[in-house]
């Protein structure tokens, strides 16, 4: 497939935004139930974090408009929510963003009353609102991943690993960003966030490498016979039917050399997994906000390459016909 940079930026930016919120809310839950040993995150961390979440989600939504032929009609996509994962994403994305902003606003304006007392634990309104945003964040990961996993004839995408990798890689980048954010706020949660960022990144490494191995061993179900609907043991194509390019030749193939594809396949695991983990561990040990921030930057740039490869590696069955000249 031809990777569209608008979609690449959309999926990586909103993935990081969802991951950042999940990190912030996890810290809140742990602090509420005393798991952090009495360490309470500063209010500024939640307020600044929710602003970053809104910024990342807004930038991702803005990038998506460059993928639309008629942006003014984008709202119509939501009308097909019964059958389309894309329509469900269109609905869930602003819903999550709005609830996440409300969650941060509760802290900013100091409106956080106790709504329930369970034993020695007081459940505040922000915890309830955060739980709703968390459910929407996971639902958004599901919708985004299923847009591609539901396309059965593209075998590289048609696997639960697609959804799993969207979740883990987005979560890894979000937790990495939260570690840098906590460090900039002089919060004691740097260790907590950095530790989870390393764990999620390593789990993401395992699942993404497994998906690469799976895709490398795929046996294509389509052939020249099934592509054109002719049953014959020997089919040889000598022309694609057009002297110039067409929509099919532009949009369903990446037009890169095998050497370039191998280079990206080698480089993105280093940038997404190896370097961020090293920077997180060193920054975590030395208390360096700069290294923690650099870990996020390197990981995000690696995710751009990873997402490009995700789209480019997918083989549309129509390429059996149109790639041959």
C-alpha cells in the first residue's frame, strides 16, 4: 500500500495522546489507593498533561483532514457507525478528547468533590471522569486498529496483532512522554512512569517482532488467476493495460526498492524500542529530564518509520495485476 503521511501522523499522534492520558490516570489511581506509598502527583502534572493530550489529539485530527478529498463532509463518516470501524473512530476520538479535557479542567478549577467513600478510600469526581476517558481511550485503540485488521484480503493487517500493536506502541510513547513530563514537574513519579514505559516498550517489541515474523512467512491466498478471474495453469502478463500511471498504481503500492524496505525494517525497531529503553534507563537513573524527553522524541520518530512500514508492507491483491508491466 502507499503510506499516506496524514494517516501516519494521525495514528501516531493520537496513540501517544491516549497513552499519555492512560499514564496520568494510572498514576492517579495508584495514588488514590495508596500504591505509590503516599506520593501524590502534583496538580500541575495533571493540568499540563491534559493540555498535552488535547494538543496531541488535536494535531492528529488536523493531520487527518489532509487525507480527505472533501474535508467539509468529514462529519458524514459518523453516520455509518453500525458497520464501519472508521465511523466509530470518528465518534470515539472527539468523545475521548473532550472527556480528557474535562478531567484536566476539574483539577485546574479545583472542582473535585468526593462522590463515594469506600472504606478508607475517597473516590473523587475526577477519578470517575478519568475512568470514562480510560474506557474511551481503549475503545479508540480498538477502533483504529480494527480499521485495518478488519480488511481480510490484506493478510498483513488481518490479525489481532494489528490492534495489539496499536495499543502497545501508543501506550509506550505515552508513558515515555509522561516520564519526561513528570521529570519537568519535579514529581516523584518519574520512576513509576519510566519503569512502566520500559515494560510496555519491551512487550511492544515482542509483539511487533512477532508480527514481522508472521508477515514474512505469509502464503498469499491471491494469485494471478484469482486477481483477474481466469482459471488457467499458465498466465503471463505483458502489459498493465495503460502506458501511464493510474490511481491504482499510485495508491496501492509504495514504489520503494526492496533495499529501502529492508533498511526501514532494520532501523525502526532500533528507534522505537532499543534506543528509547536505553535513554529511559539512563535518564531514570541520572534524573535527567533531557534524556527522558529525548527518549520520547526518538521513539516518536521511530514510530513514524514503523507506521510507514506497516502501511507499505501490506500487499493489496490488485498489485498482482498492476505491478506487472
